């Protein structure tokens, strides 16, 4: 068996080129970490309009001949650009009539382009044609999320002759997004109509790209161990729980890592004072600076409690708004919120701020540097998500000694253990209701106020854990080897 594996990651997003969610972070970090372990991992993403300038700045070069990809009787010319990024080769697949647009998935947030089925069918086929053009045949094609869900099906039923020994892995980053299209889009795939049945590509009358990936991939992974269990249940499966149960034999959860260079409290340039596990003193200064920056009053030493999140129902922000007021009135906590999203949640947070000037600060919008300063300065970080495939901010908080208070779900359950266990690093609760959330918040504030030694011990355990991508990449390698073609 070869010691160095060849892996082509195919995805619709990758940091630093294009990001709308956690998928981009994984695709930016995992191939790099695999290369660090001595493998040959490369990436293919679409060349969106906003990606072109960044790629050109990095020395984009073009292949001589474009690929010609057929979809529904129309030929698309797909140019192949290449960029080297920190030792990782990235292929940028260019098809201007499909990807040279202002938006990524639609003309504005929450809207989809009408031809998304065509856009990602062409992208998937082009990614499968890439090895032939390069003369570089990967052992694995690792496809991410619905946009590349057709790849395992096409490898199995279309490209089996050109890539006979290549195995496919499909990773689900969020099962709620499935790429479901009307049945006539089957013709874009070039796959046989006989596959349009409930065991394969059809789901309640529609072509379902995520299901195609799950059914045909040699292995399916998702971004935390707990989420791999949860998506087999109706409550979390977004209608695909039965499909996940049927494919549980090849499903595995691998919890994401974090970029430990960007999120390192000892080297973080956004912070007024640096600190780490061995030199924790600077954290207090970060807290005081943050209170000054955000205009919070210095009244005694209430816990500084933070939220950095998309402000949407999934994240449980409604519970935060409903539960915190008695604790603020009692002088036990101050609240800092950074986020943007649903207008009704922003409105309720604004009202909270108006009622408690100097005790609540809400900052609406996206602000990377402020996110670092809040996570560094806070004592407690709230993440009462209804569902959470993995979650990153609780991992950043752990590294910065800010104890996370989370709902016991998905990646939050994998990474946060309640201090009540005697060896925990945060606080957890189960049922998604006001009573359970309020009582765990009361318990967390109580520990902060009355048990400083226990609090510090929990902080140390939080800061000492290893959530680096090197660890995670090793788990992926183990999984790749399990399904390696030996012939
Ligand atoms: P999700 O991908 O569901 O939004 P994650 O916790 O996996 O949740 O990742 C969220 C990422 O976005 C983190 O890197 C977090 O710090 C960042 N983030 C979210 N909202 C903001 C904001 N308003 N300003 C800056 N960073 C933000």
C-alpha cells in the first residue's frame, strides 16, 4: 500500500478564496494538513467572479486547452487555472457563463440562481475530468456538500472506466442544505433515468444531490461524531434520516479542528494584551479593555458573557434574549453580542441594550478583529444551538480560556464537557427551553462568583486541549486507508 496518498478535494468554497460558512474553513485547512503529513492533497473549486482577483494576485496560471463538459445537450468550455497556496495546489475551474456572477449561490442572500443544478453538475463533471487532463490520478476524490454530491454517483456510473481505482468520500457539513431540484434536471447529470428512484437519486419526487453523494460514496463523513448519530434521527435529519440510517454502515463523524495559527492568544494581533496557558495574566487586561472599548460600566466584577454568532433561530439566540435579563438586573453579568442575521432578533437585542445601558452591548455586522477581542475578553461564551454540525466558536473560546455554555448537540457535545463531571471545560444543557437554559446560566455564574479555583482549573483544561488540524487530518488518513483500493 502506498505511504503517500493522492487526494483531490472538490468543494464550492475554500478559505481564503471564497467563504460563506464552515465548509470553506475545512477545505482551506484539511488539504494543507494532509500535505503536512506527507500526502499529495489538492483542491478544485469554481472560479467565481470574486475569486479571480485573489487567484491572479497569487500567480494564477492557465492550462492550454479547456475541458469541454456536456450537460443536457449543451457543451460548456471549462478553463483550468492553477494556484499554489502554501504548498497546496488549487485548481480553479472557470466557466464564465455559470460562475462569473456577483453572487455565489444566488443573486442575494437567501435566494438561489435558477440554474444551480446546471452550474454544479458541470462543476462536478469537470472535477472528474480533471485527473485525465492532468495525468494525475488520485486514490481518492473527496467531495464536500451537495454542490459536489453528484461526483460519487458519476464516478460509479459514468467515469468508472477513466477512474477505475479511485475511491470517493463524501462529507456532509450541514444536512439541511441538500440541493434538491425538479426531476427534469436529471438530464443535466447524464446519468441513466433508471437511477431516478428512491434508493438512488430521487427523494420525494426531486433530484437530491446530497442523497446522491451519500448513496454512491465509498465512505460518508460528517463534521462531528455526535452529528453523525443525530442525522440518523427525524429531529435532525432534515428528511434524510432514513437515508442516513440505511447508509450508517459507511458513515463516520470526524470532528473539525481549528486554525491554531490564527486563533492563538499568544500571537493574536487583534488583542490589546497577549496570554496563554502558561502566562494567563493578560486575559484580565483583555476583559477590562473590552469593557472600555464597548462602553460597559466597571461595576464590581460581574461575569462578562459573550455571543459571537449568526443571529438565526438555529443558534438559539431567542433563548439568550429571553433568559439573561434577571441576571443583568441582579448585577451578575454583562452581555456582549456580535452578529448579524434575523431582523427580529436584532430588534430584541437592541431593546435589551436600551433597557440596560452600560450592561449590554450589541454590535451588528461582521467584524473579525472584534470577534477575537470578545472571545479573548469574555469569561463565558453562550452557544445554545438547536443543531450544530460542529461549531468553531466554542473551540476558539476554549483556546482563549473563555468557558463555553452550550446545548448538548452535534459538535458542541463532542467538544464541551460539563464541569459537573469534575473534569469538564464548560457547561452543557439538554432540552431546548427557557428553564433549562436559565438554570445552567445560573449555575455557570455561581461557579464564577463563588468558586474561583474550580473556574481556573476548568479554564486550564479548556486551554490545554489540542484541536489542531494535524490531529484531525490523521483521522481522515486512517479512514482513507480503510477504503483504499488494493489491486
Ligand atoms: P456557522 O458556520 O454555523 O456560522 P461556526 O461556529 O461553525 O458557525 O462558525 C462561525 C464562524 O463565523 C466563526 O469563525 C465565527 O467567529 C465567525 N463569525 C460569526 N459571526 C461573526 C461576526 N458577526 N463577526 C465576525 N465573525 C463572526
